[in-house]
């Protein structure tokens, strides 16, 4: 598959950054109704739901609960080949690169060997040198992973020690990319660039278990058209209320975490923008999707900006 031009990608990255700052995607219609029965969906798939003031029915489906320790391997068909979590690895000697850093060929990847901090944006345009990033703990700007697997399926094991991204995190693989403990120690996204927090955006063939349970600073969490089987969201912390999107993730069957969460408002409301969109996830319980939506609504998200439709029908 031909690689997109870097200039185009920078433009898309800027557009996403604006989205994270409140200029969010407009959602002209909502599939949430008050006090009415939800419409029927296709066999085994739930339709739009009614959201009453009394909360959300669980339908006998487990609701996620507290998340596992950061980086814990979830098992399953795409289990990590490494054991995630455990004691932190010894810190590497400080090595800082300043300015925008691009890694696309062997020489550029070699320059990242042993780097502990990038003081600027980091753009990873090829998957072939990801293991050289095992010392990386901080990116002060935006981190973008936009590549396709040129020779073999890639893994994010090299990013297991990353703790902070000052801007937003964009993960856009065009071919198979295994999480493999990547980002499991990530605690802050957007804390240095945006007063309200940044965004974690996944669009493409990322698979496995994306464990974001260690996050303490983030605003928008969006996963679209991925191959993720499980996502663990933060728990027991205070986050700035933003957008939550889980859209067309064919393999996603479990969303854990989001327990003990307190949301604070940033005071930014964009007319017509969505706050929750959980749609077309055939293996994710509609009841769990409603529960996640209710958390944002209870924190002040307008119900007109909530869409939960075409997920797995709740167990009876």
C-alpha cells in the first residue's frame, strides 16, 4: 500500500488536534431518546436505546469494574508475546532530541536508539525500528504512528516505557500492528500542550489489548475501525470530560475500567458536536455501551450528542 504524503498527514494531525481542543466532529442527529423503547436492530445486534434518568440497565452483562494493573496481559487470541507490567525497568541514561523528529528509514531509526525524551513532535512513519524506542519515556509534542507493515507484522513492545505525551497520540496503522504492552505505562496525554488534556486516537488495524489504565491526564478517547479485542480505560482518577468514541471495531468484546472516575468540565461546548459515539461494534455488549455513555451524561455531556447503536444485544 502506498504511503500517504507526510505533508497531508501533518494536515490531518492538525485537524485532529483541533478536534481535541473542542472543535469536535459534528453529529447532526442523535440516536438517544428519552422515555421510549429502543428501536429493534438486526438479529443479535441492538438498536438505539432509551436513556432514562434512573440509570442504565445492565441486562446481566458484566460492567467492566476496576481495571487491571497497568500493562497486565489479558490473554485471548491475540495475547501479548511478552509479559506486561511488573517492576519498572531501569532508567536509561538521559538522551534528548530537540525539534520535530521523523523516523522513516534505517538511519533515522538508528538515531533514536537510547533516546529518553523527544522535545518536540515525533512522527514514526515506518514500523521497522520500533524496538529502538525502549528507552523513550517522554514526547513533549504530538506522537504520530502512521505506517504500514512493509515486511512483517509490527509490534508496539518498544513503546512499553513511554510515560508522557505532551500533545496527542495518533495511532493509524494500515496493516497489522500488535499492542504487545505498548503504552501500558502511559500516564499523561496532552498535559503540556492543552489545558484540558489531549486525545488518544486509534484508526486502523491495531489489535490485542490496549491498556490505558495508567492514564491520569487525557480528554478524548477514540477508537475506530480497529482490530482491538479489549480496551482498558482509566479508573479511580479525575479526567476532563471529552469525547468517547468506539466505532466499527469488529473484534472488540470488552471495555474494562472507567470505574471511580470523576469528570470535570472544561467549559467548552461545540454546537452539534458528539460527546459519546459507540456504534457498530458487533461483539461489544449494548448494555456496557450504555453504561459508558451514562457516565459522560452524568458529568454534563448533552444527551443530544450521544449515539449508542448497533452493538451486541444485551443478554436477557
